[in-house]
C-alpha cells in the first residue's frame, strides 16, 4: 500500500471527467465540443461526428458542420435533433445558438456547481477507499502505525489538491456562463 499512485490516478480521472463534462455545457458561445458525444449512423456504425464531417465556427453563435459525404446530411441532422434544431441547406448543417437568458445562465451555473459537487464526492470516495486499504494493511501488520499515519496524511493532501482543482474549475465555468 505504500504506493498511493493508483488512488491519485482515480482522483485525476474524476477531475478530467468533470472538465470533459464542462465542455459540453454551452455558455452562450458556439463551442464545437458540445458535439463531441454525438454519434452519427455511418453505414450502420455509430461514428463520432468529427470523423464524418468538418466542424467550424464561422460566427460567435454558429457552428457549421460540413459532411465529407453529402448523403450524410440527414443522418447528421437526425443525430443532432435530440439537442438542437439544425438549419440545413443541403450542403452544410448550421447550428445557431441564441443568447442565453439570465435565468438560463443561473440554471446552468447551478448545474455546473452540482456536477462539481458530484466530482468532489467521487474524490472523497477515493480517499475513503485509500484510507480503508491503509487501515487494513496496518491491522494486518504490513505497515507500522507511523507509516499508516503518514500515508493517510499524504492521501489527505492529494484529496485537498484535487478538491481545490475542482473548486477552480467550478469557479471558471460559472464565471464563463454568467458573463454576458
């Protein structure tokens, strides 16, 4: 157990997952990352949108999707319809993002905080698992009480470090959303 790197990896993954989640929350500006999780039916295979089309941001509030094959327009439109209404002119798909209302901004900021809190819970669960493993080894006599205490302190420092990163991510994303 004297190696707590596996627990640090789990904490790191929690922070990375949160940041990935945050890229899909739109803050009033067109962000091509909101399309990251969209899959298009490409000859019977679910394929990510980036692999079948060119995605660009010609204006601050518009995303333009130009498929490599014109026959994919309907499939792309179908895949996106779940989240937004695309504008299709036969060659490209355009997503127009309206200005966010103040209420919607506050709602999104709450959602950002909630996702951040869930990530903190995940970090604390990793800490609990690490501390349980340390106590188990201490009880079995594999490590001394002093070693156990030092390892628990190290795990707590890691927890504090990653919780601080989450707090910073929450603050940055909330500021981005609430900026008009």
